C-alpha cells in the first residue's frame, strides 16, 4: 500500500544521493502539503503505531507473568525461587 501511494500522486520518490536506489522525495516533503502528509502518515502508521503495539504487548506479557507467578506462589512455597527465575527470564 505505502509503496504504491507515490505512483497515484500522494508523495513521490527520488534517487538517493549516491544514485543506487530510490527513497522518499524529502525536498517535495518540505514544500508540498501532500508530501508532508505522506511522510507523516508513513511515520505514524509504519513506525509509531507498530512500535506502540509491540511495547503494549510486551508490557501486558510481563504483567501476565507477574500475576500468574503470584497466584502460583500462594499454592506452593517452592515456587518463589521459580518466580524470580521467571522474572529474570522475562
């Protein structure tokens, strides 16, 4: 989706400084509203949003491991050592 948007007119591509490949046209992004919106959309949907989902998922995993280890530790005192091991592993 994001690679085809410059082909339909939203943003554009330009050669890299060394001419070996293409990248976003950063000059157009500085002078055009469409270019700026394209760069901002890519920044949000391809970097910030996925990173937020990854961080949220890992935080929820850590909370789940903590809560399940606390529940298990109430049943058996031997699991207190395994709880610290699980926390180090997480």
